[in-house]
C-alpha cells in the first residue's frame, strides 16, 4: 500500500511540477556496471525522471558534458579534471572504479618484473592514462622502457585482444571487461599482474580511475535530489559487487542482447567501490600528480583546486 501511495505521489508531482528529466551518461564497461541496479530500479527520484544512456564510444563524453546534454556522468577521473581546468562548471561527486588493467601473457614463464627484461608489452592508449600507469610501474621497478622493455601500442582494447587470442601478441595490458572475454576463449591465459595491486605496492593507494561528476547548476539548484541520487548510486555499487550474477542478468535485460556471459566475472575484477569526493581526494591528487608529470594535458595542465570536490 505504501508503495502505491508513493507511486501516486510521484506521478502527481510530475504532473504538477512538470517532467523534470535528469540525464545520466556513462561509457560501456566498468563505468556502466556501477549503474546496473539504479538503472533497473530508480527511473524516478523525487519529482525527477531519470534517463540513462550508456555510450559505446567514450570520445563523446566531453561534448555531452560541455553542452550540458548530460546532468550527471560517470567518466575517467582525468577527464573530470581536464574539463574542470577548462572552466567547465562541474563538481567531482564520488569515485567508483579503482582500476581495471591487467598484464597477461600466453604462457606462465613470466612471473615478476625482472622476468619482463628483454620482453615486449603490447598496450593501448599511447600518452594516455594506461601508458602513464604502466610506465610509472616499470620505472618504479627499476626497469627502463626502450632498454629493458619494449612497448608497442594498439589503437583499441578489442583489437589488442584479438591479436592476443590469435597468438600474434605474447604479453599485453588488457582491461576489463575485455579480459573476461579473453579468459573465456583462452582459459590458460596467465595473469602476470593485477596492475592495481602493483600500483598499491608502489604508491600505497589505489587507482581512482573512474568518477561521477555533476553539472554545477544541478549541484546549486537540486542538491537534495543529487544527495539522494548519490545514496542510490552507492547502494547500486554495493549490490552489484555482492550480486554479480544478478548484475549480469540486469545487464543482459537492459542491453537486450547477449554479450557472452562475461559480466559476472568482469565485475569481480573491476574494483568497483564507492567513495565520496572528500574520502577519495587524497588518492585522486596523488594520481593526478603522476599524470601531470607524464603528460600535463591529461588533467588540463594543473591539479584541480579544492572547489572541484563536492561536499554534502
């Protein structure tokens, strides 16, 4: 009965106050996994209808945020800093994905960083964040790119995975959820390193790879809604970690296509964890410092100031 009254009240609110729609976007993969539960259950919060869009290509994220087509977005943390430093009025609300990169090989002969001497690693994202992370770890483990290790770059993770499965690549950096697809097709693939664990060994912190941002206007004018959405988002992440198989069922239902039954295993290796802006600020700043030294353009040329971080 209570649910019926709530639904009636919501419908009346939408009728009286208008259909206040909020647009939420995220790229396909780990970022969209964080939204599975909330996409399935929370189509309306308060008097606001929520429209979710999962993008196959991440290169349109920035344009949708700049044009204010999206009110809330789940995006790479460096993109959030980059936009903010270009005077785009956004706030970093929370961090939710803490690294999805894995170093794999076609056999189990390579087990340590020392074993990588004289080897070739194929990866993605030349001069981008995967490149920065890998080069940082190579240097931290007293090896040199060009001298001890050769790096080769492929344009996309799907293409890299195909080459690996075809036996044309021996050692590669492969992100989730594509790694789960590779492991399903080649079960004897050797995971040399969980890159997130290696990062923690070196920096003592996790990789804050994906964040939620909100438009400044939404923060200013609809703080109550935003705080409720954040709480639902937090619960969504906790739920999908606890229920990866059910999360996969929701994903298949929402996408209306079978994507190879890889979602459940991918969730387990995608390091999904909610931290609000305040609690993840230290990790973000340390990560930004690494990116700033590697390629200042990745974060907009400088560390974002304190106003970047949302406070409840």
